[in-house]
C-alpha cells in the first residue's frame, strides 16, 4: 500500500538521521504545508546536503513509493503525495492534504 511505502521510507530516513536532523525537519515542514514551494525547496536542499539521494536503500524505498503512486495518479485515500527530489529523481514527499 502507498501509506506503508511512505511510512517505510520516512521511517528509514529517521533511522538514518534521527528525529531532529534537518532532513526530517524539512520533511515535516512539507507535511505541514504541502503546497509550499519554499518548503519543498528546503527539503530538496537538505536531501542533497545529506547525501540521502545517494543511499541505495533509500532510493529503493523511494522507487517503490513512486511506482505505487503512478498507479494512484499521485493521490491515495484523499491525500496527495508530493514527490520532492534533490536531483530530479524520486525521494519523498507528503501524505497529508490540508483542505
């Protein structure tokens, strides 16, 4: 399921970096305001700075999430997942939609 894939990816990022790391904080910012281009840009920058986009396990989890999202047209259960990238390849996004 999409939510399981998202949770697995987010959980692995937290495991690698800890709850207070800039990548996790930036991810939480995108979750709180998924429409914000600034927050997405901050997440992109933190992903690039941390080297997260070069971690094989993270990329495998991100690829799985991306494939699932293709089958759901970018949404799942009324939530929008915004894919954020460091180098134009899938990394992570938000599973919360604030209507």
